[in-house]
C-alpha cells in the first residue's frame, strides 16, 4: 500500500508541471476508484495517462467525464479539442472550440485553435479571420503573426504575407524567424534583394541556422551569382563536412555548370565520408542521370547492383541509363528483372514497350501493355500508355477506344482527356479535339499544354482568333520562354494578318527552338507575306533540312519561290 501511495504521489508531482490546477474545480477526491465520487482532476489524470500510452479514444472518454464534473472549465474543453485533433476528428474539435468562443469570445488560445482547425480543414478564409481576431486581442503576439503569415502563404496571398512579416520584423527585430519567413516569401515573389537582405539578417541573429544557407542558394542561382552559390555550399560543408544534402547540392551544381571534374571530386569525397552508403550513392547516380551523364550513373548503379542484385529500384534506374546509352539488350534485361508488385514494375513495362516499339516490334510493345492491363485492369495509366503506343503506330481508332476505356475508370483524369484530344486531332476530328481540350482547361485552367493546343488549333483553322490569342497568352504567362507557345502566338497574329508582329514572335520562337521544321516554315511564311521572298526561301530550305516526312507542300513552296526569284534575276 505504501508503494502505491508513493507511486501516485510521483504521478501527481509530474502532472503538476503540466496541469494548471487552478482551472479545475475540485469535487470529491483526486484519487480513488471508479466506484467512488471523484472529481474532474481524477478523470483528467486518467485521460492524461491514457493519452501518454497512445489510447486516444479512451483518453477522450475520460476527459468527457471530467468535463461533466466541471462544465465551465475552458482548460478541460480545450484539452478535449486537442485530443480530438490528435484523433483526427477535426469536426468534433471544431464544435468544442466554437462552444468555448460562444461563451468566452475573447479567449485567445481557443481562437488560435479555431484558426488552426480551419487551416487543417482547408477553410482558408475562416482561418485568416480567426487569426486576425486573435491578433487584435494580442497585438504583439509573435506566434499569431507567424500563424497568420503561414496561412497567407498557404492561400497564395504572398503580398499580404510579405507585409505581415515586414511588420513582425519591425515589432520584434530580435526574432530571427520573422526575417527567415520574410526572406522565404520575398523569394517566392522573386524580390531577390529583399529576400537576400532578410536571410542575411536572419544569419546575423542565428548564425547556426543551416536552413537559411539553403534558402540563399536558389536566390544566388536565380540572379546568376554562381560563385556565391559555390561559396554558400562550402560554408555549410566547412561547418559539417558530412552534410550530405550540401555535398550533393554542390556536386549537382558543378555538373549543371559544366564543371565535371569538380563534381567528381565532391562526389568522391562524399563517398569516403559516408563509407559507401548505398542510399547516398544512388542519389549521386540519379544526379548523373539527370545531368545526362549516363555512363557515370550506370557505373555507380552497376556497383550497387552487385551488392544487391535483386533490388528493383536499382535495376529500374540502371535500365534507364543503359537505354539512354543505347545498350538496348542490356536495358531490356534490367527492365525484365523488375518484379511484379514493385513500385517500379509499371514504369519498367512502359520502358520495355517503348524500346520494342522503337525497334519496330509494335506487336511486342502492345502485348506487353495488354499483359500489364490484364494484371491491373483498374489502372487508368496503363490505358494511357497503351493508347500512346496505338497513337505512335497511327492506329488512331484503337487509341481512341483505349483512352475512352481509361476514362471509364477515371472520368475526370486530365491526362487521359488531353491525350484523347491530341489523338482526335491526329484523326482529323477537330470538333472532338476542341471538346477534349476544353474539358482539360475547365478542370485545370492553368494547364499550359491544353491552353496552347486549343489556341493553336483555332489558329490553324482560322477560327476564334481572339479567343486563341487569349488562351495562348495564358499559357505563355506560365511558360514565358517556351518556343512552341511563342510560335503559337506568332501564328495567331499571322492568321490575323498582323505579319510584322507575327514575324517578331516567330523569329524568337526559332531562336528558342532552332531545329523545329514547323517553326522555321512559319518564319518563311511570314517573310513571304511581308514581300521578302529571299528570306522566306532561306527559312523554307532550313525547314526542309529538318523535316523528315510530309514535305510535299513545303517543297512546292520552295519551288514556287525559286521560280519567282529566278524570274526576278
């Protein structure tokens, strides 16, 4: 009995640090059995211990008993709301918090919790409203500033977030977090000078905060300060030579900027530090693949495969490297070794089908995809890939049927609708193509490819040219340096008869994509309309050099201009 009393005393002593006892009205005793008349503190204690053991459901039941004993306790109710949140029952938590605020409209902790619940439920406007109310009640609260700023960022209200963080740095100039988040939002807004200044101030206040260094690096990259990028990575590595993230980042940057020897030095040093850690080595291999250094990536992956010959992930990525190195038979062997059930099996089958199709064995490619569908008939992506093989083989009716089967499984799948629109276009069914592209844009108004495709389709047919211009400009807003989108806008102006304006855009498109025969032909067309046949002929000939098939119409244009220029001379 003495041991039990001592143990109970120890528990209560520990709980005293975490339980604001004044907030509980003691009724009855604070210890005892379920058969006795006990007070709220007993049930709260039981709830606390159950929560510590991970039994959230029973903890909730005990806390509700505590509240039944003390129905006016804000503390108990907020604790219950927290338990519901831990139990992933946001609606129950929301109901409790709203009840508290109804009777205690200025209880800031409950208002803050209300905001966090709304944020969890993706109720952006309600979350902002709650945090703003809390901030009016506690104007200097750094916590509320950070929560409101985070919600603005989540809702993509970046300008508001930036102003809020600027205000926070004014009222709390010693708070490094204010400068950190100001830097992050400024960087998102591409206000790089402001972002850099904020991050440097953050480092002044907290020199050991490594995340700040990593936030500075993309700013230096975006502003073309390569030496600053390298210097920042080196600062991190000077502090911690075993920092894998920094070493991998520096190596990747060296590769990206063509400094291959320095990249190899970094990766070799890293390999020694991590003592041939396979996870890190695989990351290095994937960086080499990403930078098109396929042989170097393959060398590392082959070493890893010797140590772990049945690893499906290594087999898959090695297959990709070998495929790019045109070691087709070896790539096939790797992809075939990726077992069914692996996360990489489906992608391996797609690669295999693509290889066989490129080898001219369309039947084998189709067979592989059909076998995959037989095993996983409810996977809409498999119908997408099978449709792509039919499309490549110019079996457009089969492609359409296949893609429609995929849409039966997932009617709102944007990728299937977009591909179906492309196939309809190739099958010369313009009406259905337009319908599918509109479906894509309705589901995703910023879908760049669909915006461009629909706009270009209108231009090609000389219809809805104002709408075509608007669609392509929307696409260009998201991808301003895309040569194909630039060509589409130029082609709209061409169809509108604005030939000089069209030529400027078409020339820019040919600069961005120098070897595309369609773009080169468009430039030639614009020159001809501007009565500059010599320039037109030059671009037609460039287009003919690049075009591999369907050259009859282009060759007729060349012959026509050659005759015209011959007569002139």
